[in-house]
C-alpha cells in the first residue's frame, strides 16, 4: 500500500505511472452480470438473506466445484461471505483459540496473518525455497510444529508467487498436518486462473479441508465483496452462527447478480479473459529473463511474477523505489510478504493490459541499462 500511495502521489503530479503492484484484475464484471444486478435491484431483492447465503448461489458454487475442479460438494457445506476476507475471518474465528499457533509459508499474502491475529492466534512464518515453489513441505511441518500449533494456512496458487502446489505435494502436506490432529485452511482464490494443467481442488484429496474462494479474481468482481467458504458439515452450524453475528449476510444484490457468473455464455467470457492473463504471463517471463529479472519458480496461476533482483546490485526496496521514481513503474518489494526473501525479491502483477506491459518492459530495460 505504501508503493500504491507513492504511485498515486506521482500520478497526481502528472506522471504516467504503470502499476504492476496492485493485485486487482483490469477486467470488470461482464455485462450479463450487471444486467442481473439491475433486475435484482428493480425487483427489490436487497434485503437480508440467510446468513449462509441464498440457496441458489450455494448450489451454483457446489456445481462449479464439481464440474471445474473435480470436487463433489454438498451445497449445505457452502457459506457465502463478504469476500474471501469474510471467509477467512469466519474460518479463523471457528478454528483458532487465543494463543494457538498457525503455520504459514514465507512468502505469503500479508493480510492473511491478520485474520489469525484477530482470532487471538499467532502466525508462524516458515521459510520456503524456490526449489519447492515457495510452498510448505511435510518436512516443514515436522520441523516447525510445536506444542501450541493447531494448523496451517496455505494458498494454491499463491500470492505473491503465482505458484501452485503439485497434487502429490499437497497430499503429503495435508497428511502430515492430519497426523498431528491439525486443520488445513486452503486458500483457492486463484484456482480458476491457471495456465498449464487444469486444476483440481484440494477437496479432491481431503474432504475435511476448509476452503476459501472469492468472486474477486477469476470473476473480476473485487468491489462487490463476495466470496465463499466450503467447510466440513460438522462446522457449518458454528460458522452460520458466527456469520449471523459478525456480518448478518453477504451483500444481497451481489449474491443475486453472481448467479449469472455460472451461465455458459458468461463462463466463456471468463475463459477468454483467463487466456488473456496467460498471454501476459507468457510475454513477461522471457522478457524478464532478458532483463536479468530472474524468476526462480515460474508461476502457473494467479497474475503475479515473483522475481529475484539480487543480481542487479540493489536490494528489493531500493529497486522498487528507483523503478517507480525513475521509470514510472510500480512493483512491490518482497518485504511485504515475509522476511525470508525480503531483500532480494519483487512481486510484479500482470493484472493490466498487454500494451501497458510492453511499455513497462521498455521502461525497465531503459532503467536497468542506465542504473
């Protein structure tokens, strides 16, 4: 956010800033979804819904997980939330007691730690390596599980790295946590944004995972504040009570509009956009290599590239500061995501158009040539 504030200040002075910092798609909701929103508003469907969400949307999400990600999900296990943030808050409140420790990979999305803290828990960041795609391994569970540890919070694909966990690696990690009686919260917010092998949900490996997802990334509805949580049936009564107490319900009009996201013609729009993200990734990866921006673990999902700038003669904070002020390109230094790789890594978001990405590469080339 500090980078964003600096970029906004420069833009207010008339500078043309290309933002490769914020993780927000440049696409917005398709026209069909907006039409459904307007019809719902005209019909007066803006009142409270049930705390778990409208039944039709819970059914649509369960069907989506079955057809796209191979997971058979009972709609009764789906709870609609105010974004993935609302889902993470509910999961943390249900699973974490004061003083409980939760393991997370370093690097990881920084806000996730705050939900554990809000529940009274303690986050323990576990250093990861590019060789293991910046993801936790069973060996990490063995080495870092302590008397107060209760579970793990992981993401596949991950922010900031864009890397997903290979299926067998995820299976082994879940087994290691289960052997200690722990829980697994799996962030699948970017599951729909894949560029290599079609993904399968972690629920196909273990039906008792607590899965977080959202309409913000693949469905490009960031400000609609709509997400969902899939949990074991035994947790649902407690989760629904928490949802009723903390939020009453997710935004009603957004819920009704989101039903159109799953219509075949709208899904075609999203798939076309997914391929646009893939095109951007496929442009940037070789361009970064030519610039000397190493990518030790190439991303296979989301819309981020996690680069190693160690060989450029400056640490990541200086690199990002100079890149912004001298080249007009905003990126995020690794410190935001943990200490393990803070000084040498930078997250670039390609959630902006290919024409701007081409210009950003040209600016970076000039900047690096003159440094």
